[in-house]
C-alpha cells in the first residue's frame, strides 16, 4: 500500500458532530486523529464533500471543556465512516489536536519512516512471546 501520510496518527474514541454540505448535523466518533485529518466512524458522507467536525476537548485554554470546529474535505468513504483531510487550521485547532494526541496512544496504521524519526516520544515496542 502506498503510504502518503505526512503526520503521525493516534487512536482515540471521542464523540463528534459532523456538519456536511447538505446542512445535516450527524453524530459520530473520531477513532484516528492526526494534524492532517481524522477517521470518523458511525456516519457516512460523500467523497469530496466539505465537512466541519466539531470536537470537544478538555484543556488549559478555558477552564473545563471547549469545542473546536475542524473544517475539511472527505477524501475517502466506507460503509461505516470516512476519512477527512483538514483544511488550513488555526493555531487554536492545532494546539487542541496536539493536546488530544499527547493523551492518546499511537495508531496501529503504518507510519512513514520520517514521521517515526521525528517524533519526540518513542513508539512502544511489542514483542511476541517465544
């Protein structure tokens, strides 16, 4: 498989509200997140559709929870979900994604060699029992 990802990914399961081009609001879950995009599970959207994913975060910007809007485009779709490539993100959104990624575990999807080399925290090594 051709791996074209530019950013490391993490696994998490957080509820999101997705606004699609048809002005529908759908409830789904983000299960894979990076600075470049996310996988949204439990809802469907058309390939190429513009979307805005609203995601709740807990962090130091505001006391308690806060919500950010992540604009993007559906780059691929499956029966149970779709992949979103983010449009240009503001510093607040980038900070929120960094915070969420710091609390999550690395994704099981493949990483580019350059991503692994440039990560600040090492990936866990799983050894098979002999």
